[in-house]
């Protein structure tokens, strides 16, 4: 069974940093790109970014709203993907989800609240 | 950026009746590789999203066959042939052809 478990969410002040992690199991991690999405309270879904497989170069792409502030990485030895969020803004508040591939299988999400 | 629109935004349906959701993109979703990366997602109340359909019309494993997807180019449709109580939630279309990936605003399906 495919499982994705996000962690690391919490309350953080504007301008600070936070690192989310996504532990995975039940599939061959090295074969899949990993993506992050978010959902502001009561709002729709937004793509944050994704990291390619090592075979495809291991590079990442980001939504314009987070480019230059967020960094997605992967550790194939541990089947984990991380989302490093810097320079957080109040509009970054929401539930953050990691997915296998591009939105194929989703985790339960972790809530990030950016507020002073 | 590709803008995705959906209609209706709210869809009250009677149990056992059919339901249809339209999704339109601001530009063609046909990729240079020939595929059309249009997906549909269901988000039940209090739950994570779940992918139902990929590449216009392919159901994901475990998705009931009462869900079907169709369309081409810029116009797409999700149909539920006979709505059941467990189908209540918000449905999103998402395009994966052009960067950045983008979602429609969502259609809330509720039981009359």
C-alpha cells in the first residue's frame, strides 16, 4: 500500500523558515518524481513544485509564487522528500501535501500557519 | 499561465441521478508528446484529494466505473452516471501539460 506521511508543519512568523518532510513507503521511490501542493483554508488546490528522479536529473521546478523561496529535495536512500520554505509570507498559510509523481497518490497533509 | 475554469461551481444532485462537470482551459492541453494531461480529483469533506481520472479519460485503480472523463483540446467533462452519497465533495480539474501546473476552482457536489 502506498503511504505518504507529511510532517513539520506548525505556526511560524512571517519572514521565518520552516522545513516539511514527507516519508514514503509502498512504492519504488527512485522511479517517481515527487510533488508538493498546498491548499489555503477554505480555498482550492495549488501546485507548489516538484523534484524529478535522479535518472531525469534530480532537478526541481516551482510555482512562480514560491520560486526563489522554496526548495524541494529528495533523499532516495530514505525515500523521503523535503520542502524547505524560506521567507514565509502570510499567504503561504495552508495545508501542504506531498504526492508521488504528479498528484498520483497524496499524503494526509500538514498545516502551516504563517502569522505574527 | 494556463487558466482553468469549471462550471458549475455548485452542483446539487439527487441520489441516483447523473451529474456532469465542465472544465475549460485557456489554451490547448495537447502536449508536444501527443498526450493531453488533464486530470480530475475528488476531495471529500475533511479528506486529502484523490485522483480519479488521468489523461482525460483513464480511471485510476479503485475508482468506480460510474465516473468517466471525456473531451479534447480545451474542453473536458467529468460525468458521474449515478450519484451516490459518498460522491459528495469538491471536484477539481488540473492540467499537467504546461508549466506551471494549474487547477480549476473546484465544483462542489452536494445531495439535494
